[in-house]
């Protein structure tokens, strides 16, 4: 490596919904000149494809049988991340309530996780300067050798308030129930559950502004790069 070249840095940011994962990850990647990958969008994309293809989502065998079919392509520019399925832009459609309510069932199927995890690893390997990868099992399963692992948490109340702010006009209590239910499903699934890696730095975002969370993670990455 030539003098002064910075070794690519791989940052894993995990945690439940509503902790500010996406906003933080995008901003950190942008500030540090890294690529960015929203792994949740990939699970949403494969779920969207299955809903559209009429797959019986109560049948894990049916889900497993077609896990390899859709072609999912993720653009890793933090300023304008993109996602397509079989060439169709699905950035909007994957955020619907229908997809959100079904994504836990689809992503619990081992064949789906294997397929998507391989995709995630190949994107991380291809990132010339490094990448910020956000999800639920990145530090534990997808990239256990990541240079830095961060686990974001927040109280269910704070997360529901943030989420219902994002889902304009959503009922905070209903949002909180949906979050808690989805986290329970994702934390108890057999394959790669939502979990904090033993060597992850936990950041409780309940009382922090987004700017403070971003600053905290940027500092952690810079310290890692400096070899501290």
C-alpha cells in the first residue's frame, strides 16, 4: 500500500428500529467518505418481491424455494442510496405497511438470510474506502471481523416517537406495539437474531440528538483508524 493510503474501514451499526440507525449510518458514511449499505432495505426488497409474486409467506418452505430468484442490486452512495429488484426501483414500495408487517417472517428463513448475507459481504469487500453497514446482525453474523461495531439502543417510547414522526400521523402507541413485536420476532429467531456483538460499543440514543449520535460514531471510527 502506498504511503498515506488509508486502509478501508468496515463499520457495522446494529440495533432495533427507531434508534436512528439509518440517519446515523448515512451521515457517518458521508462525512468519512465511505460507502453505505442499508441491509434492512435488502430484506424488505426480497419481501416485496415475494408479496408481488404471490408466495405464501406463512410457508417457510415456499419462501426458501424462491430465495435465489430475485436480482437485488444495492447502490451504496450514502447521499443517494438506491435499491432495485430485477431492474425495478423499489425504494418507495418497500416502505409500505404491507412489506413492514411481513419482513420479519421472510427474513427469519435461513435460505433468505444466507442469500442476503452473501450479497452484503460481497458489497463490503468491494468498497474501496470502506463501508458503513447497518442492520440487525451485521456485527454478529454478516461481518464479525468488522473494524468497528456499534450497537444503537433507545427506549421503546423514544423509538416509537421517532418512527411515528417518520410515518406521518402514525399513532405512537400502535407504532410502539409494532416495534416491540418486530424486535421480539427478530431477537428470538433461530438464524442470526438481532443481538449485540460482544465487542460492540453500545450507544444509548434516547437522550441524544441525531447530531450527537453521528458525532459519537464518527469519533469512534476516527479513533479506530488512528489505531487507538
